[in-house]
C-alpha cells in the first residue's frame, strides 16, 4: 500500500468539500461545482462521489477523515497543517477527539519526518480510544444525510484497516530522519518498560521489518559470499573478517530498533538469529577444520557484539567463547611444552650420548647434546609453563634409563638435577613426594648392586657404603648409615661369611623394587629365596615401564620335621629355615596374591592389596627350606588352583 493511500488531502470528503451530514444531492452539486472550478480532475471527483455513496467505501472514508470535529477545526487542520511544525500541530490537536487526532498525526507522517514525540502521542491516543462515540457520531450523520447506518462489526473492521494504513505512514515518517531507527527503538523500549505497551507495537515492528527486508537480504548475501570466498581461498582472512564485521555493523542499524521488542517477547529476532547461526557454522569451520583459533575468536566477538542481543544467542556466544578460549589456551600450552617433549624424545633416541654427557658434565645446560638441550628446555618450561608437568617429563626420562636401559646411575642424576632446577618453582607437595620416593628407590637400585659385587671384601664394601653415604638422599641415608655400622661391627668381629652380609643387606633393603613394576616375582631354585612385588600405584603422572629387583641369598638349611597340611605364618624376618607348614603358607599365599593382583581395581582395594604384599615380604622374602618340603608343597600347590581362586575371591569381596 502506498503512503499516499492515507492522506487527508486525498480523502473523498476533502476532494468534494463534503461534510459527514452531506446528502447524495448535495454531493452531486459539489461535484458539479468542482468541475466548473476545475480544481480536481473529473476522474477524481467521480471516484470521490462513488466512495461517499457506497456504504462500505464511505465507512473507510469516514473513519479516515476528521470525525467529531467542527467545520472550523477541520478547516484549520486541512489549511494550516502543512505549514505547521510538528510541535505546533501536536499542540493544535492535543484536545481533538481521539480518531481525528491519530488521523492528523498519520497524515503528518505521510508528508514529513516525525519524531518519537509524535509516535508516542499516536500510540498513547489509541490506548484511550473509545469507539462507541465515533460509531454513534457516524450513525447520526448518516441518518441526517439519508444513508444507511453502519453496524459495529463493519465499523471495527474499518478501524483495523485504518491502523494498518497508519502504520505504513508512521514508519515512513520515522525512518525519513537520520536518527529514525534510534527514535523508533527508544519509543518501543519506552512502551515496553512503561508497563502498558501499546497493542499496535507488533504492527509497527512488522512494517519496519518490511522496509528493512531488502537491505537485510543484501547484507546477508554479502556476508555469505564473503564466507564462501574465504573458504575457497579467493580472499584472505585478513580481508574477509573486517568485511564481515562492517556488514554486521550495517545489519545492526536495521535490526537494533526492534531487539527490545523481541526480547520482551522472549525470543531472538528471526532474521538476526538465522544470520548468527550461519556465521557460527563458519566459526566452527575455522576452529575445527582450519585450526584458525585466533581468527575464529575475532569473528565470534564481532558476531556476538552485533547479533547476540537475545538471551538465547548470548548464552550460545558465551559458551562458544569459553570453549574457544580453552582451545587457544591449550594450544599455547602445547606450544610451550613441545620443546621439552622434543628434547625428552631426543634424549631417549640418543640415550648413550645422553648418558655420556651427564657423566661428563652433570645435568647442566652446558652439557653436550642431547643432555644440555634437555636441561635448558626443562628449565625454560618450568619457568614459563607448568613445573609439575616439567617434573613429570624428567621423571619419565629417569624411568626410561632406570627400567629400559637398566642405568639407575643416570636415572638418579636426572632426578637429582631436576630437583635442583625445580627448587625455586612452585611444585606441588604431591610431585615433591613422588620425586623424593623415586630418587630414593633409584639410588638403592644404583648403589646396592655395586656393594653386593664386593661380597667377601669388607674393606671394599665399607668404602662403597661410605661413598654412597656422602651423596645419598636424605630418606635413604639412615639405611646406609645402619649398613655401615653393621659392616664395621663385622669387620671388628672378623667374620666374612657371605651369608651374613646377604642377610644384613636384605634386612635393610628388602624389598628393593623398581618404580611402577608390574613384572611377576621371581624365585631361585638354587638360592631358595622368594619375594612378591606389589602392583604399581595407579596415580602416577607419567606412564612408564618398570621392573623389580630383590636381593636374594642362599643361607644354610636346618632340618625341619614333616607336618600336616596346615598353613602357619612365618615370623617376620629373613634367613630362617621354614617348617613345611610355614613354607606352605608362603607358597600358597604367593599364589593367592597373584590372583588378587587382577582383582584390585579401586584405590582402596589397591591399598589393601599392597598391605598384604608388605606383610608377605616381611615373612616370605628370604628363607631357607628343605628340598623335600619344597617339592611336596609345590606339588600340593599345583593341585589347589581352584581353592586359590576361591580364597582370592573371598578376600577381594571384603575390599
């Protein structure tokens, strides 16, 4: 519908100069007079006359003109309104009847720019409009003119059509000004926050969107074209992103005036929502397929700023930004960590060169490659990254040398050097405890075999122990002090039996285990000793392979009487000759523990399992036995597999 469709000047009453009370004859005379005066074309006059004598068309003209006004008031509006500014016209019509007032405002909007004051006055007038007086007026004037009176239903339909025509003119007049969108937005927001919004708001919003539809389609097409070109590589992202941002800013000028209305309705503006999700698809493409995280974040901030005004879109944008920032942070952390990871892998690949360099220069950045670069990477990452993760990498390398390369000396040097590097960093207590425990165990793995090699040479063993005491970790030093004291006592007693030294070492160092060992325990048929190794703790930070080591000695054998098939726990200690019942307990319990290992799944179960391992090692780690007893008990064990499984299952149920 064209804007001139609503105009007081083109209304049939104005064209003929008729009044609401004019009869058909009077209108015919008015047509004749107008033709003589040549003020209107014949076609206009005939159309106006036909309108006023046709009941349905007449009703539209009646409600679209100036009902309930005097002839003087009508003349003032028609003759002077075009020369009045907005404020003056609003003042003139302030006390007019409601329908005449809104018609005058709509007529002004069709001819000139209007402000939010005029639109607010229009909306306010409709709120208080009462149709009954107008309908009574029309019925009265029609009876005077000799025309049939309108019914209420037809009258209400005519008012509905009138409001639609008004809406077109009002939006046109509002948008004619440079700040029209802002004024419309302010008016809508004021209506909504005022607590009694006009029922005409949906019509205004719909008409505004119709006026913006062409521009919004153009903008959306431009954005989609830019996205496709960027995907194809036709334009670089450095060009595409600012172009999309500018288009979104232009979109906002068309969409922002009605955002408050849609938020009031509880949902996003449909076109804006569609565009938001189209851009979001491209964001996911940049993030997941292209790996352009920084560029995706830039586009996300732009789309959130110009599009995500509704609560539902704002939540999506916030979640996307949170996830994207997490990915960016993770990528930065990976970039920081990568040099250390590469240095660790290089050290493993050239482990012989690494070991030589560490022996020659220690764990220093000045050491030859690959040791020096690893130390430098470790120190750098500990300062700028996560010192706990740096410790985990160093621990992984130490376990590689201890377990895979069977070089505990280099493993200990790595941990000792790592401790020096991390001393000034904020390392967790858990990490400190783990490194301390690892260092103690690996130090034993390094020094005990050296001491055992000198069995029988008390002087040499004493010298090795004294040397170890000077560099031993604090947690291990008391053990070597006790060993040194024992050696000195034996030297004074001048006893050099090998079995005695094996017992001394075993008492202090059983069990000697590698970190995270999952290898099965070993027993020597020739030495008559055995030990059971606990499962590795499941809370290690860096996965590793490990092995176990237990010192075993072949002490002498004493006669033991043959007993029944009962099991008796041996007393804690080493080197004792076990009875058959005691030997049966050790062999059978070892079988049960082998089965229980696979049943300990939770942390609490593992703790209980390790407790049983500790008790088993105290009693059964080193002992003597009769060959006939071992043969008999082994034969018994081979036929009791089902019973061992039942025993293990019963114990596991109690965990």
